[in-house]
C-alpha cells in the first residue's frame, strides 16, 4: 500500500509546478497535530496541500511525508487508520490527505489517529466545514480548522501582474485609506482589472482555463450540489434541482427582497426546508447569509440579506447581475473571512458590531449614516482624499 502511494505521489509532484503561495500559508500554525482545510471546490485546497508537501520533501527525508487523495479511484478502499499505523512504523511524520470527505466515517479514523499516534501530524482537506464538524465522532476539540477562501483582489492582482502587494487589516484600511491608496497607485492602476476580478477572478483556476472559466464554474456548482451534498446525505438526488433553482432566485433578486415564504412556495417545499437549503449552500461555499445584528436566521421570516458567495457566481448564473448587488457581494465576500458582518437599520452593514459601512456608487453621500459614529462609505472610485470615503476595491486587500 505505502509503495503504491509513494509512486503515485512522485508522479503527482513531477507534474505539479504552481509556485504562487496563497494567504493561508501565513495563517496556519503548522505545529498543530491535526489541521483541517475546509473550503468550496475550486478555491485551491489541493494546490495548497501539494505546495506544503513539496516544502516537506525539500526539508525532510522523503519517507517522512505522504500524500493521498480520496478523489483517486485507486485510493477509495484504503483504510485510513491502517495507513497511519503502517506509515508510523517506518518513521512517517506528516500525513497529508486530500478530499477526506469522500472517505466514509473519516472522523472515526481521524479521532483514533489523533489519540494513538500523537507524533503523527495530519493535514487534510474537506469540501466544506459541515463535512468535518457534522461527522460522527467529535473532532472539534482535536482539529484546528481553517476555512480557505478564493482569491482576494490583492491575490488576483499579484497573479495577473506578477507583482508583490501588501495586505492590510480592517483597522488600517479604515484609518489610513488615503495613505494606503497613494502607496498602491504607484504599483498598479486600481480599477484597471477590477471588473475582470468581479467577473472571473475569485477561483484560481481562471489563470489556467480563462476561455472556459464560466462553464467550469457552473460545473463546480453542479458538483457541489449533485455530488458533495448527496454524498454527505444532506439532500436526496431528486431534490438537487431545487437548490440550483434557489441559487438562481438569489442571483436575480435584490439581497433584501428575498422572502422565505415566497421562496418556499416557488420551490414547493416548507419554510424549514428552505432554511436547511440555505444552510447547506452556505456551508458548501455557494452563498453568504447576512443577518440582522439583533437576531439570527432561524428567527427570521426572511433573512436580512442573501448573496451568492462571490461575485463570479452572479455572472455564472445571471444574464445581467445588478451592480448594487455586485458591490455588496464583493464587500461581504472579502470581509466575512475574518469579521462578523450584520445588517443595521441605518447603513448597509455593521462590522464587528462597531463600524457602520454604506456601500454604493461614486456619488454616494453620507446622508444615511451622517449621525453615526465610526461610519464609512465604501464606494466605486479609484482613489480618495477623504478618510471616510474608502474605495471599494481596497477592501480586497484584507487577505
């Protein structure tokens, strides 16, 4: 078993040549015994694992690390706990597992590995957080879980222009936007590639398959619903079309106009089923749910705002996405990774229950938020001379 996996690993690494490293390398504590990388299909989990594997191969004897993917048909019958036992006996230290959600009852084996092989570090990827935490055994106390995002606007520009760009935390952007923009304008034209990013730039495979990108993105959507959700037992195969229809409804509606009762009638399901569908789509990386800062989605007659997970999905599913929805969707997609985003009565969003943000076009003014402390505009503009009127694209530099 080990010999076959090592040969397959060698072949994979010979054909792998992606050098660009994503933001997640700087966020992970690789000293943890068991690390999980959750994220939607297509965001680059496999690339990350193979890059880390190459680092291990360059610093340790080759036999110390091993990669396998349960996406490969030849690996589906490999018993994970048996592999860990065999690998440990030859001095193995790093077991890297891709697409672990395809291995039945993976949580039971991971729990046993964690408890009985404490010197063995395990890094694995799964299609979504629900496939990890909704598993049969309790992994939440054993696994340090990271949720991997698609490309930020900063990362897209680095790949597109082959340049290095800094990231900034939210406080830096809110307090020093004028200075930051002035610094960045020496390196690129802020809006030159922004529409391309909004349409095509969230998933890294764009840079390998530009001409087929939207077709491949639709394939990703179908695989998440038709394969991942069905294999996880979240939906019956015959109900998959209802989730796809729900995505289209979201893509064509204003974020605040969606009514759960009307959606339930349209889909011919109960309101509770709609809520369950929304939760599946959120965990699968297909939508973002923004609730009121005073109540959660389960208590609402309708969610405050629903968005597709990123702006690219709107262009894949809708013939004419609404520009206002695209702006807000971009803002939410760039902040939801590290910050709590909720709606508020005045303004569009409140971030971390502290900063009020109104998102809009270049001519947007402070009328709706003029009396609110720590309030800002996020607007369609290339630069700014007003610290409280921040270019929308700059929020793409948070990671």
